[in-house]
C-alpha cells in the first residue's frame, strides 16, 4: 500500500532556487537523461508504454502509444510539441510545475524527443503567465549551456533544440490541433481529423503533442522503471499525478498522489470544505468535466472511476463549491467562458454557446420562461458532438450535468433571480463590504 | 434598480423578450486594427529583432505570435506599422497578419496602460469574489473594462481563467500573478501602480511594465527569472503535508514527520518562510526576499530599494479560506 501522498513531480518544489539547473542537478536531475541515452529509442518508448502512463492533459490517452503512432518511414522531420497552454477553468498544475521546476520538463522533453526521433521540440506556454515563460526560457538556456541541448548531447550523437513559445490568449489553443495552427502563426482553430497529428501535424509533419505533466513524468519513469510507476495508482490508471483543489476548501492547493485517491481523502488533507459549510458540487477535472456532488465523494479519482460516474478525470482540477453557491450563476460563467473562447469555426459551437448564454442569463435574472430548461437541453444536444473539437462538448457538459443534479434551481429561475435565491456575497472568500455596491 | 449584484450579466435582463443577436457583434471586444493612428516607434532595430524571431523557427511564419508581442512592446499596441512590418518580414499580406492579431485577446488594438491590470471573473474566481474585485478596481480607477486611465498609467481587463485557481480570487498586472486578492489589497495595489511605487508579484518578479512584459513574451529575456519564490504556499501544501506525515513515493526515504497534524496554517507559514528564505540573492535583489508572503503584492515600503535585507516574512495570520462572509 502506497502512502496517501507521493511527491515525485512536486518533490523539489520547495528546494532552494528549485528552478535553477544547479538545484535540479543536486536533486538527481538529468540522471534519467544519461540513463535514457544508454538505451535505444525503442527501449525508451517501450518503458513509457509499459508503464501505463496516460496523458495528464485531460483525455487520458496512453502516452507511449501516442509516440508509437509516429510513422518511422515518413521522410519529414518529426516534432514534439509540449502543450503548456493550461487554460481549462480550475486547472492550475502545469503552471506551478514549470515555475518551480522547469528542468523536470526540459529533461522530459529531451528524453521523449530521443525516443521519438525528434530534433526540434516546442514548449507552447500560454502567454498570460510571464514568470513561467521567464523560468522556462532560462531553463532551456541553462540546459543548452550545460550540453543537455544542442548537438551531440552528452556525446550520444543525439541533437535537439527546444523553442519556448508564448501564446497570446486563447483557450482553444490548448486543443492540440488548434495549438498546431497557432504555432504555425495562424488563428488558433482546430483541424479536422484524420489525419492525426502523429501523421500530419506541425508543418504537415509527424508530430507528438503531450501535456506538460505527461512529459514531466517521463524522467522519473525512466530513472525508476515501469514497475515502480505501476506500484502507484490503480489497475488501469497507473502512477502518480497532481490533484488541484480550489474554491470553498479550507486550504486549497496542489496534492500529488497515486491515481485513485478519493475526493473525501483529498478534502480531509485540505482541511475540509471551508468552516461551517458543506460540499454542494465539484468538478473532477476542470469545467469541461460534468459536475458531481457529495454522493461521489468516495469514488476513485481515476480515469475509470470518473467515467463510471458519467464524468471525466480531465485535468484533476477539483473545483469545490459549497452550499452558498448558485449553480445557475456558476454555469452561466462557465458558458460565458466557452462563448468567449469559441474560435468560431464550427457553427453549432459559435452560435450555440451564444444562445446558451442568453438562456442562462434569463435563468440567472429569474426571467426564464417555462420550458426554457427543455429548450436549453435541446440546444445542448445540437452543440455537443457536432463540432470539430471538444470545446463544444465541454460547453454543454457543465449545463447538462448542472440540470441533472440541480434542476429545481433552474426551475426557480422562472421566477426568482439567482442572487436572491443564493446571495452571492455569501460565496466570496472575503467579507463583501457594503460600500462595494455588491447590492445596489 | 433591482438587486442585481455586480457581475451579474447586465446585458440580458433589461431587454427581456428581445432575444436575438441582430444588434450585437458576436465578438464585441474584437474589431479591426485601429488604422486611424499611424504613430509608431518601429525602427531598424525592431526590424532586425523581428527577423531574428523569424529565424528561430523551422518556418518563419511560426514567429508571428512572438513578433506581434514585440510590436506591442515597441508601440504599446498592434499598430498599423507593426502589421506592415510583420507582413514584410514574413512575406505575407497585412490582411493575414491582421487576421491573426484580431484573434488573440492579448493583442491590443488600442494603447494599453503602462500597467495592464486584469481581474479573473471566470466561474470559480467570480464566486470567490472576483466580481467584487472587478467592481472595486473599476470604481477606484474610474474606468470600465477595456479602458485606460486618462493619464495612461493603468488599463483594466476582465480576464478568463489564469490557471491559479488555488489562489482565487486572483488578479494580474502585466501578466504577473497577484494571488489571494481582497478588495483592500486591490485598492492598495492600484494606488501603488498609480503612484509609481515598487510592487512585487506574489509569484513573480518586481513589476516592470506591460511593454517590458511583452518583450519577454516575444522571446527576449529580461534577466528576472531568478526573482520571486519557487512556488506559492498553496503549491507546496501537499508536499508539506507529506513531509509532516512522513509520506513518500515508493522507494523514497520517508521524511521524518513532526507529528503535528491538522495545523495547516502553521505548515503554510513554514512553507512561506522556507520559500522566503530562498527567494534569491537578497543583496542583489532586495525585492525577491519575501515575495511569497501573502502580503507581497502590497507596497514594498517596508524595504528600501537600496537592498535592506527583507525583514522576517510575516506569518500568515489567516488560513486560506478564512475570513469568509458569514
């Protein structure tokens, strides 16, 4: 039985100047790279494949398998693109990882590139996190200086350059094909698949796109083996991962644990729901994963456990909302987010999210009409699954799950404004001073 | 007026029965680049830097996003000349460049302030108090969202989720983190920005300016990566609990727990101290010392700019999540 928390990725976050090469090497950094370079690329891929590592960016696709889809006979250069466009509401794990230990990611990129046969890799970071960009830029420069990047890395004959690339504010660029368009200097809009990026990705060349946490997990897997990795987690969801607790919890923060920990256990570590309050609903992995309630507290937070409850593990971003929170207001804000971030390419998403916002504003204002719940669900049916990418699915998941568990609150929206039903100032983290005009 | 609280989406309820979007732009916040103001500071140096950015990628056009960041750092907005320069360097049309510039929210078509301030009002931050923060900031500055103060010092934006949810509600200045905000802290922050006082990000560097930030995002480092803490207290919480409980990954040496459980406030205070003590070279960078402190965004008046060693970081007096409305 493993311990409840198992710091691996987060282990060095509190170290002195943890972001520097010197500190990272002091904690054993780049030893995994040395080991990987003694193996063949196929052996490295094999270990990652056999470890059972699944993508930590939301979809949970097996990482090693993704690598093995890259055709070996394609004459074009191959590319690795790290998706650091962390923007899914509630998700806040990759940003602190890159801030505290950028070299973990750099080492992961080098090992992964070696395995896939990549000589140019990109780290695409959302633009809104200046200090993270600074730390990554510096880490890549340090690694290059130390001979971990460039030509003939550690006398292995392997060459690699990493480009740190800042985005410019677009949630959709976290979608892997939109990210590729963005990285090609275009508007970030998703591509129709197939062809999949492994065959025709960046510059129509074979491309692997992995989440920051997935790639950062690679060095420890190489250093300590698939069995060690598999000794944590559950049967189909192996290894450790970072869970992020936010919202109405006594002590929000990052918790690195084996996959399969329950929210009840995590909440206990976080001091519980804020004092004097109780859990109303939560997202297991960001706003695109259907919300769950207190009845799901004891489910394992792994890929299967969440799918079994009709939701998704997603990014393990557990946003906790207590009984003071208006579901209608929260749903409206999420859908406003999706409307704002819809790239506009697919009509159901572009138009549908606009109409959803209109309906939800009426529910919030207490001016919805009888039957608007059915209209809204019907609209959701015409958005989800009818667009190129999963943004549309995420936009309706929060609506349908909110209606599923809290229908009466939407029905109240036929008569009563949400802010009268559940006064908003009670949800705030601070006392809302009367002078701010929270209630005019 | 009704009891509609701030942040409740005002656009809707007033025109009940007028659903339809004939009169509303789908992207009201977008629009074309402002061609009426041709002023520019783009010169040969800028061109050289634009060409350098283009050379960093296997295909030059990949540099367009960084190039537009650079244009903003020079002209304070995406200027007509900047569009032309990008098009010229990449050998594409100005329409192609404009198409990209108008897609991404970080590109500003009107001049942003010296300091660009954002308040997160996506669901979780809104619920935790982000709406009140935005209202407070807007009222205190006397400007609305997407506007700049008449003196040009501060512009205000409603931002979407900034990946700092465990620090909610959050703000940002020049894309630096401003964590664990309250209306009081927001007012103090805005006053400091307006008065030109030194301000530190809670998990970042001493604030420079929006233009300087844009230059870093373009790919020209400013040498400030070593400022600030490795992580915020929330980021270290799980690690700290594992240490206290003696938990570790299989095969790792078990930390010797101190047996104290359930006193998370103290643990966080320890984490703050730990981080504060390693925040950088105190002699060279006085600002970096205690920047993980919950108060770190507050004016740095307690420390002189000349490098007085930071005083012992203040112990957090409230637990995260405390101080909520009854």
